[in-house]
C-alpha cells in the first residue's frame, strides 16, 4: 500500500514539521544573521535583481528545515512551471520574515561577497546542527522548486 505523504500517520510528514522550540531557535539564528549582515556595512541597492532568477544565473538553495519553516506559513504548494520565487512581487520580497539564509546573505555588491559567504557558512553549519538537535531530516535543495512542487523536503 502506498502511504499518503501528507498523512499524519506518515512519520516523515510529521518529522519535517518544526516544533515551536525549533522554530524559535531558527528565528534566533536569523536574528543573528541579520545583525551580522547589517554590521558588515553591505547595502541593498533595491534593484530587485537578486531574486530575478530569469535574469541572473542563480539557483537559490535552502535547507529542508528552512523550507519546512516557510511551508508552515504557506502550506499549499505554489503553481509549478516558473523558476521565479513565489514571494517575489514587483521586484520586492513579500516574505522577508521567513526568507531563508541564502536570501539574507546574497547582495548585488560583489565587494562583500567573501564576508557574506563566511556569514552564510557559519550559520548554515548552525542550521545543520539545529536539525540534528531536533532530530529533523536534513537536505539541501533548490528553494523555489521545493515551494512549487509541494513535496516535503527530506
Ligand atoms: S524569499 Fe524573498 S528574498 Fe528569497 S528569493 Fe524569494 S523573494 Fe527573494
């Protein structure tokens, strides 16, 4: 018998849900990331280019834990068939609160790329440890595709 991936009897479906404690720990990481990024001096040029995946040759990856955090607020899958992030509207992000680490550390100004990469790696390691601590499955995958297929990351 095939198990319904969305069924509450499916342990994998349950395991990708974040507990309130895990969500709070992730939010704490994001607060520290934003503080470090802000302290680096990098500025957003408000061009909207960083999320224009049709224009820039960039695939945004995120951890399953972060994707689970976004899906908690947006459980219904977004329509497939586009490489654009469903939260990118008229050049602006409409989900800044839950946007993943990769969005928080990606800026147009190449002068900061090494500094931002170091911040990314430091906190990516923390997120990975968080998944271990809360015994959540861990994977690293294209963010937009994960939102547009509705498949649970694992
Ligand atoms: S979540 Fe926001 S910042 Fe990240 S790719 Fe989507 S629109 Fe851009």
